[in-house]
């Protein structure tokens, strides 16, 4: 399944219109259309964030996440859970 088809299937399974999804992600309606028609790919981490954003639920840091900000930068490169948290925070900060 192509990235665009995954996005569309996920969007429809959540009962979201393209406009509702564009609002969740803070992008234009045209951007969603382009992603769904494989004009350009959506970031895989963003695909994982969509259900979290739709549920309006803040994701948790992983259990191995360091307490020091200085150590977090190197940790998140290999940690999908922590990347999702940062992606969520980035989208919510817009």
C-alpha cells in the first residue's frame, strides 16, 4: 500500500474529512489531497501521530527517556515513542 493510500485509509477509519485532518495537522486542505494522491509523501511519524491527535491525547515519553535535556537529543534519534511526543508537541505549538 502506498503512503497516500495508508493516509486515506487511516483518515477514513477515524471518520475524518480531508478538512478535519488538515486542521489537526495544521496544514492546508491541498496538502492533504497531495499526500493522498502521492504527489509527495507524508512523514511516517506523522501517520502515527494522527490517531493521537484525533483522540486529543498527549503521548507519553518512553520509560527509558533520560531526565536531562542534554541527553534527550541523542536518545530521541533511536526512540520512536519520544519522536512521537516531540512531533505532537511541535504540532500543538503551531
